[in-house]
């Protein structure tokens, strides 16, 4: 039975898979750490805490320094690859911008260790997934699809990162996930030209990234420092047939939110850039998987209540849009929004939606937009496809089911979704029955 008085879709339309993905607190990544400066410094010439820590390391006698470094490296070697490289790189990031004294190899590595931390990516929750075809579809059984699943992991301080899993969707829609990598990759980080000199983009390098579950995207800029949230990933095809993975996500600084864009070909390197324009200072934007009428197109919820259609000839700037779907049914009276990139069918663009109803219940539904003119709403679900269930409505945020993207496998919709902002579950929806049930 669903809570809140919402009747979910009939069981024959929606099949819930016996598969869930809970958070795993043992999954950690090495990421940069910088101690805050002393707020009680009494003179402008007071030295930074970074400089003070470096001086303390340099003052260690060589035997003590070597012993400390050996213990640090040993403590990390069974949980991370390329520990020495990560620590050396971190030292360079800390010292190079401001110059500094010459360091021995051991001093540099230990300095790097003092400005590095282990971060548990999923200590609190793992939810709000999206799903796309994997870049490698070789040796896949007939009718099946190898997949990449992105998820939002929440760790210490309610800081969100993006993690990935791989797996297979069978011809009948069943999903199996590959074992997760026991180790994550700490990427090399490079600044890109941004919207302003103090607002650069970022390129993350992951090497060959043979196992995509080792790839992690954690906050690396000031505008992201409190979270990289809710990646809505799509496999985008340009007019000339070239493809890349593009995803929108919410960057949270602690004071403000905005939409940023992820772009990659094979996940070996990933570019993160800010979206500009008055319609990008919000949440929930999702890119159509191809241009429409020569323009890029997005769905969004710019007014926090309705679904908007946005168009632009510049992927990185969004100035124009209009409302195309408004709340209509009781389970969406508070707000309605999209749940990921629209899916192209012969009948039109299928968009999974979320609605917020009484007691702040989040439910999932769907709508169908015209293929040539997606500003035209053709049909929508009058009842939720998935609603919070009594047996699983509790969690970090109760009474919530939510998704950041689905995948069409033949005439089945594979829909991963977050439950109570705590873990990920999966459903398979018969597309023909779904369309027939729409009003």
C-alpha cells in the first residue's frame, strides 16, 4: 500500500526488481584537505596554517620523518592505488602556487599526506540514480545492454559526490550489477577556462578507468564545496553522429546552487563546467539526447513548480524557456519536475516526472511530449507510477522516491530510483501499457 493516499500504477505495468544498492561506508577516496586559517590571527602578516604545517614537517629530524612517512603510506596502501603519486601531486598543488622552500622527496610526500584526507563517499546514503548505455558494448548477449549507473553518494557533512556502477540490462529488463571496485581513483585535477577568472571549470583525469566503478566525482571547486548532486546523464548524439556523455548536476557552495555540466567520451577524463544564463541558477535541468530543430533543448523546473522547456544554440548558456507542464493531479499539487533526460520513442519524447503532494510525498510519473515540438504536451499519467511504500518510506528523507534518469530497453523502461534519500531500487515499466494509461 502506498502512503499519502496515492494509488501507484497496476502491478502488471510496473515490475519492481529484487535488487537494491545500499550505501557502503567502506568505499573511500583520497581527496584534497586544507585546514581553515586561524580566525583570531591578530596581524595581517600572520602566516597561513598551511605554511605552519609545512614548517613543522620540515623541522622533523630525518629518521622521524622517514618513520612517519612509512607508517602513513603503509596505512593507505591496502585501500588505494598509486599512493605515492597522489601524495606527491598534492604537495605540488599546495606548494607550487605560493612557492616555498626546497623539499626532499620524503618531505614532499609527507607534506602531501598532511593535506590529503580519506573521505567515505557513501557513509550516509546512496540514491538519485541515472542510467545510460556503457561506452563498450562488445561481447554483450543479443538483446542486452551494458550500462553505466550514476548515483549520488552522501558522506561526512552531508557532502555529495557522484559514484558509478556498471552492469547489464537483460532483454526482459532484469538488471544485474557488476562487483564494485574495492578501490577508487583519486583523479588528477586541472583547471579549465571558466565564466570568470575566479570561476574556472575543471578537468579530471582517471587514467584508463578500465573499471568505471572506480571513478568518483567529488567537489573540487568553491562553488561545489558542499556537494555535487543529482547527475542527470545522457548519451548525446550530435547531428554528425558523434557521441559523448553529457550530464547536468547541481553544484552547492553552501550558500548558493547552480547547474553545471559534465562532459566526457569514455570517462577517462571528465570536464566539469558552469552553465551560464538566468535559467541555470536552479536545480533539475536535463538535456535532450540530440538537438531539436538545430537547437540544444533542456527540461527544467526554473520556477520550482512547473516543468519548463529551454532552448539554446549554446550548450553552456541558457537564457530562454517557457512552462510546458503544470501540476494537475493531487499527487503533484505542490510541484512537478522532470527526472532525467527525455527518452525518444516513435510516439514522442517520454519524460519521467516527479510530483510532490501532501505530507511532502515525492512520487514518480511520466508525460509524453511531441517529437518535433516538445513544447506540446501529448499525454501524462494521472496516477503515480511509483509512490512511497509503507514498508520503505522511512529513511534520511522519508516519503520520497526520486530518479535522475531511465533507459529504454526495447519496449521496456528500466527505471532506477532513490528511496527515502537513502538507497537505490529498480523498476521495469511496460512502455505500451504506460502510454495506454496516460490521459
